[in-house]
C-alpha cells in the first residue's frame, strides 16, 4: 500500500511541476546554422517589434544605445518551453561591459519580454545587488520568473 501511495505522490508531483520547467534546445535555420536574435532584427517586422516593446522604453542615457539598437554581443537563440508554450531565449549585453549591463530576453516573435540588470560598480556586483533593473514588454508571471531564474542561475556560476 505504501508503494502505491508513493507512485501516486510521485506522479502528482511530476504533473504539478513538469509543465513549469523550461526545456531548451538550440535554434537552427534550414541550413543547420545557429540563429541569433540579431538575424531576426534585420527583418522589418521584428525590428519594429523590438523598437515598440524594448528600444523606445530603454533608458535615454547613451550607455543604453546598445539596447535601442540591439547592438550587443549575444549567444545563439535557444528554444524553450514555459508552461507548454514555445519561446526563443537569449541574452545580450553592453559591449565591453557584459558583467555589469546585461539583458535576458524571451520572444515568441509576437511579443518580447526582457529583464535588464545594471550594476554600477564591483561592490554591487559582488553582493549581487543590482543598481537598476528594467523590465521590457509585458511579461506574464511565468515569463518574468523564467528570466529572473536565468539571471540568478548566471549569478550563482
């Protein structure tokens, strides 16, 4: 009887938590090449989406021009599932200042959600206490939790 209860408990826990786990996979084009967010930024519709949901909301200081122009280094896109929905995920950072000024980005090509973390000095970085956090787009709770978790995961490495 105890084995049966444990089986049901295990199945119940999996059913509750599995839909919220993000599983990632690399994104490739028809030639098998990795795809980057800046590749999509070359397309007028996505460029407009970036401007509307991220670029025009970026802080006006010149140090944030890279955000408005999507002009920072980034790894290839990953496909992630959050709550059963497929998104594309990447990070982007300020050139020559990646440790101090970085964004965590999710998109489904219709919406963009980003979590932008800025540290002003070594003290705020070493204590993992960002000086500024910007949220772009209108992320759902699950999307924002994913982006924050990716930031925390990186801080713990």
